[in-house]
C-alpha cells in the first residue's frame, strides 16, 4: 500500500486541505493546531454554532430508540413533531412538510410537488419550470438544470433538460441597464414574457432564491420585485417556489426570507440551517391548497428518497428548532447582521471592493478593477480565490465564487457566520478580511 496516499476524492485534486479535528462555537481547529474563524458556517450551514452537546445527545438517544424506519410504511413521532415546528415558524402559512436529506433533494421534491398538484388539478400539460440565470439550486441533475450558475452547469450540459431562465434581479449589474430608483422592474416582467413564450398552459412553477447564494453572493431584489412576481404567478396559475435552502431558519434575520417581501410563496424548499450541519437534512413545505388538492384527487404523492424523513435527522431537526427558539437566535442574527453590515461597509475604502450586499448574517462582497466603472478584474488573476486563500492563511474561512458579470468575469466572496457570533468576533472577522484584502491588493498592484 502506498505510504501517505490520499484515497479521498477532493474538489481540488492538486491542492492540500487542512484536516479539521475539532470545532467549537464559531471556530474550527486543524490537526496542526491552527484555528480558523468559520466565516461562512461551512457553506452557510452552521447557523447555531459548532460543538453543541445537545445534538450529540439527541443523536445518541434517537439511535438507541430507532435509527431508521421506511416512510412508505411508517411515520415517527419525531417526523410529526418536526413538521409541526417548521410550519409554526411560518405562522402556519405553510401546512405540510416533506423531509429529505439536503437542499438539492428539497428543490427536486418541491418541483415534483408542483407537478403533482397540476396533474391532480386537471392541468397535466403543466410541467415546465422557469428559473433565473445567476442562480444555484443544487448539484443533482434536475436541480442543476434549473440552476443558472453556468460554471457549475457547463460540464454536465449533455445530461440536463433544457428549461427557460430569465434575468436575475441584480441591481449592481442590471441586465436592463436601469437604476433601482427609476426602473420598472423589468427583471420581474421578464417572467411574464417567459411564461407567454413557453405557453401559459405548460408552465408549472417559477423556482427562485429570495436572496441569491453561491451564484451572486448575497444579492436581494429591490423593493416590490417579489410582489410583482407573485402577481404574475397568480395571473397565469404558476406556482411560486422559494429556494430557501440557504436563507431559511433565520439566516436573513427572519425565520424565512420571504417574510421580508410582503408576500407568501406556494412552496418553500429548505435545508442547511434546518439541522445546522449536525445531520444531512432538507425538505419542502407548501400551502394547504396544494396538498389538499392532491389528497382530494389521487390521494398519493409517491416521490421521495430512501432517507426521506429519517428519524435521526428528525431528532436533530427538533433539537435545532428548540435550540434556536430557546436562545432567541433569529432575533440575534438580525441584530448581529446589522452590526456586521456596518463593519463590512468599512471595506469600501479598498479600491477593489465594488459592492457589499445581503441581509442578516448573509453578506457578499464583489471585487472590481475600478469602483466607478464597475469593470471586473482580469479572470486570470483568480482574485476571489486569492482572497479566500490568503484568508485561510490568516485563519478565516469564507465561500468564494466567480462569473457574476454575465458568466465571463466577476469575483465574489460570501460571509455567513453562526448566529452566536459576538460583536467582538465580528470585529475580529472583518479586521482579518480587511488585512487580507490589503495584502492581495498590494500583491496585485492596486493602490489605496
């Protein structure tokens, strides 16, 4: 057997990954003793913090009772309890929950739920899904087909079904060359054009992130966007599906991000913060009329996966819901998010910082060559990856992406620490990032 061979298939097969052996609060520790401030909560997953003993106890207790039961034959008290707690977070605007193992599965279940609704509602011709460019809905083939993140789609295009994508609600680089205070929400009207282009009787759903995650790093829409989207969907009988995999369970300072926009979607897909990373868990939930229609007609929704509704996952989910409520962490996220916004705005002093955006503890930075013209940096620099690499050297982790400027350029990072972060730790995080940007700017010849 070869000595020191790595048998794990890593993302960067030529790179080296530190080996994390311990995590507490907002910090990770590798096997060399290096500490990292987890500035992205993994991948905007660890909402509640690392090393919480209640989760280990919940897993142990549940595993000793029952670790698996098949949902096609049985339910469990843990599933029933968690479904009620999740719906309660929406003030019971959502009525039913289908649990799966992660966000990609959640989005696929959400789309299948919409399709099943239309079949049982007498519109079997409705199957098409419209989504947006500069979006990310997951890595499974269905979710990837609806994704508008070209860098993650490109190599798998031969396997993807062709669906319609419309322009993003991206005010910093408006695809219609408008300004937010004078535009007529052309980015929303684009949905109506797309529905008519496809044929209104063929469109099942519009799948959309309320705040764009990996593909635009924290971009929310301008005021009124989602109210107009809701009106268009209602006009044509199209279900509105919110991908809240990243934004759900408090990340934007509210239980769910749709609460910021004075409207309610028909279906919400969720994951990540649902378990705070302590177990693979996701789901889709919907308004009552969706499942009532199915129940009254065919009475069957047979989609799903082996581990859907797994009792271990449900036990973790219940623990997360209780912990979040007991410690008022959604309210804390809103408060810490305001402070983080203030501190991060200081980064505009750097000549390569073009835009800082987001809601709650979900904040993105877009880097540019020139602040006034918004010209993107040379793609050959891999600027965002220089930032994240230097940040890791200085003990800070973050998410990194590129391609936000019409897929050809555009460097971004996304910050999303656990809700338990303090003002002092936010200061620590932003100070490190400040120094990181200075270091990378100097390395690349950008003056202050």
